[in-house]
C-alpha cells in the first residue's frame, strides 16, 4: 500500500507517518511518497492507497483540499476501483473531505475511509488505519 501526502509545513507528513506506522503493525508493506511525486507505475502494484492533504482556504471561505493536492490527483491515472482512504489536517475542514472524495471517485477510486485531523484535537491515525483496514477487507483489492 501507499500513503501519499501533500504537506506544506510537515503536519500532514507527520500524520501520514503515524498512519503508515499504524498500518505497519498489521504487517502491511507501506510506501510513503509526497502526492506530487506519486508516479503512475507505483499504483500498479498497490492494493490500497491513502491520500492526505492540508486544508487550504480563507478559514471560513473557499475552504478545500490544498490546490497542489487537487492538481496532483488530476494527474493520476484512472484508479479502476482502487480502495482509497482519505484524510486532511486542518483547523476547520469545511467540505474538504467531500471535495476530495468526489475528485477521487471521478477518477474511479473507491473511498473507503475518511478522517479530518484537527490541530487541537488528538490525532488518531490508529483508528483511521483500523477503519481503512476493516473496509479494505470487506471490499477486497482493486479490480
Ligand atoms: C495559506 C493557508 C491557508 C489555510 N487555510 C485553511 C483553511 O481555510 N481552513 C483550515 O482548516 N485550515 C487552513 N490552513 C491550515 C492548514 O491546513 C493546517 O495548519 C494544516 O495542518 C497544515 O498542514 P501541513 O503542515 O502539512 O502543511 C491554512 C494554512 C495555510 C498555510
């Protein structure tokens, strides 16, 4: 599996690290990569993809996934039913996860778990990884 993240000041990268560490306790083989460097070939041998981004906006207006994350997702190949867990780090995520879900579904990805990790709330990558893992077992690998 691959954990791909878009991070500007390392908080999302840190959440991604902790999510990867949680998956490793299930003996998953986890690769981590900045979302902008996620090469299409890397997805060929991937059965589960996690995508994380920081939230970019004017705090209450125009809030959504970081523009760099949206641009990187637009460049991905068709995901052909790939199970995808999505997360963001934020103050107030607004519709970020919904937007992320719709762009991933538009690329034929199957969103199986979502999480918004607030800066002032305890980050719980473990429960996110648990949720991904649970759903992954019920939906099975990508077609
Ligand atoms: C230019 C800019 C705009 C931001 N806009 C929002 C926002 O609209 N809503 C929000 O919840 N957080 C916003 N944030 C906060 C970041 O999403 C949050 O601090 C995130 O955890 C940063 O992740 P990173 O350290 O991986 O870059 C903004 C941060 C920056 C730098």
